[in-house]
C-alpha cells in the first residue's frame, strides 16, 4: 500500500462477522463446501454494503470503471488481430487493462484480467484453435469478446475479495493458507456475479436491429456502421452499469427495473 503499515483489511461489523465465520471453517468439517459458499456470500454482502454506504471505498468503483474503458479498447484490437497464445493474451490484457497502479483495486483488476482469459478459454475450446493457427491475423469472434467483457468484471470483484480474505487468514487463521479458501471464495463470487454483467452482444443486437433501416439507406453512400463498431460502442456505454451491478450499487427490482441502491 506504499507504507510500512500492514493493511488489516476493511473494518465493520459485517466484515468482522465474515472473518469470524471463516476462522471457524475447516475443509473436512460437515457441509464444508456449503459453509464456504455462505462465507463467500457474507464477504460479497459486506463489499456491497460498504460501497453502498461510500461509493469511493477502496477506490474500487473508479478503478473498475477506468479499467472497463481500457478493456473496451483492448477488445477493439482483439476483434481485428486476435492473439497468438493464451500467455500473450493474458500479458496483453494485464498490461492494457490493468495499468501499473499499486492499490488493491489495481491488483484486483490485473488478476481479474488474467482469470478472465482462463475462464473464457474453458468456455470456448475453439479459442485454442484460433490462437494456435494464427488465423492469418484474424480477430476473435464477437461471442468470445463479449464473454471476456462479462467475466472480467465478475473476476475483478472476486479477486478483490480474495485479497481481503487472504489478509484475514494471515491475521487470524494462518493454518488455512494451505487449503486456499480465498481462491475458492473468489471463484464462487465471480460465478455468482457474472450473470449480473450485461452482455454487449445482447445489447448491441437490439441496437443493430433498430439501426438496420438507417444502415440500408446509408449503404449506398458507403456510410453503414460496422457491426463491430456498434458492439464496442455498446460495450463502452455499459461499463458503469456492469461495475455498478457487480459492486452492488445497482440492483434489479422484482419489476425488472434497475435503480441505484440506497
């Protein structure tokens, strides 16, 4: 954190409650997996509660929004040129999206970018083929880019909480270090919140339909909008909503309407 004082993690009743439950958790206890999921939910709830009370907490919201904008620019280049290997893709996204800041939020962004690549590679086996063949400079398909977008924001939140959980373990229950509950908690959080992130592909599909009549008229003049341009513009416009949702600042009510959390 730039000082000699060790950060002890966020404070507050809900954070402390999650930490106490973690200190009592053991891998081989009865219903251990279910209990760990409940602890993960506690940590996610504590994060949401903290940010609703103070949106500037940890610098996480602003850092995530800035990273999201950089991610969109990176996706634009990947739509054109792709990447030759998983390692190259990770290095590229970590560099272009993560920046060089030294806060916990910055570190979470970089780890989130790396985790997103691994996640998308598992979802899209064809990605290995595309990277392995080089595809003569061909770019990634839009569904791959949209998945990268969605899972990045989810993993960013999970990786931030990984740091918090790891610090609680170091301070209170170092015996758990060998068990890696922080990694499992981060994965659970990412899996839980990814469904909250809007998909640029789905959102831009509607925009494309609405624009088709205009594009048809413009086509004769050579001014029709490239579908990838629509996708990237949509992705950029969705950044505040994506960040707000994974950080609990925007909730979806039973009516289906969204609103800022009180």
